[in-house]
C-alpha cells in the first residue's frame, strides 16, 4: 500500500494544481465560458494524446531499447565466434573437404550489398547437405566441443539470448552435439547407424552455425569495418587466407 501512496499524492497534487489555475483564471478574467470551452477542447484532444503516447512514443522507446539489446547481443555473438565459432567452422570444413568447393559462395568483400547477404542466407537455409565425417574427425570435434562446454553453459545463462532466436537455436544444437559426443566413451566402436545419427547432428550444427556466421559478417561489414576486414582475412572457407596484410 505504501508503494502506491506517492502515486495517489501525485494525482491529488495535479488535480489541485489544475483547479487552482482555472480558479485564478476565473478570478482574473471572470470568463467561465472560456474555461468551459477549454476543458471541452482538451478532453477532445485527450484520446489523440493518449494514442500518440501509447503507440508512437512507446514504439520509439521500445525500438531504441531493442536496438541497444541487439548491439549487446552482437557483442556476445562476436565473443562466441572469437572463442569457438570460427574454429568450429574450420574443423568441420577440414573434416568434410568437399565444403571447400563452396568457397566462392562465401567470398565476402566490402562491395557486398544487403541483397547479396539476403540471397546467401536464403541459400544456406534451403541447403540440405549430407555429412560423413570419419572417426578421427568426430573425435577431433568431440575434443574441441567438450573443451568449450563451460563457455557454452555461461552463454546459455544469458537471459537476453532469448531475444535472439536463431543464435539460441545455434547454441542448443552445438550443446546437443557436445552432449552426444561426450557421452560416447569409445567412438572407435560406433555402429554405422550411430555414426549416421552423429552426422545428422553435425549437419544441424553446421546449418545453424553458417547462417549465424553470415548474419554476423553482415553486421560487421555495416558497423565495424575493421573487424570485417579481419573476418575476411581469416575466412575458414579460403585455404589461402592469411591474417597478415601483404
């Protein structure tokens, strides 16, 4: 009840101020008809004022808040790719060499437009790649992912990630693959059916990972050219990529 006391006091204060102003106006000008007309006009504008505040201003405020939140989330996504995302792409590509055939598809440059990024993302979404990693490749993937489990758990504890559905899907798919692999004590004796199951999980991870990577690259090109330049020079699809500038 105490929490609402200040609100009630504020309402009473505003009503008292309004009555005081109208009373002073009447005492000075003795024009009650003008006061009546003014009140009617203000009451007529009240719905429009409420509409503007409720929909327009609130929408602008929410938009700004969402922009600030997305900026923070992009920082989290950047940490993900710096810590493990880029390396995870590299491992999958190296263990599935035919993916290098798609190098031209991911040949990003400063001249790329929103249209080109959109077309690439649509292409990635509609792809249905079949993965067939060997035992050693899966073991390498297991070692890498298990070593990053704590980092992923820390990311999943970030409640703001719920605002970024595609990145959340990526984290869950990577975490699921990590659990699948960590619970297999001896992958050397895996059956063909089990390897196929693991390959399907890797395929899911790859699809989510590449899509989020392209989104991140697009963000860097637009907002952070210097980070975009680094991303281009470390492009995992480019076998000849060198971080050093020549």
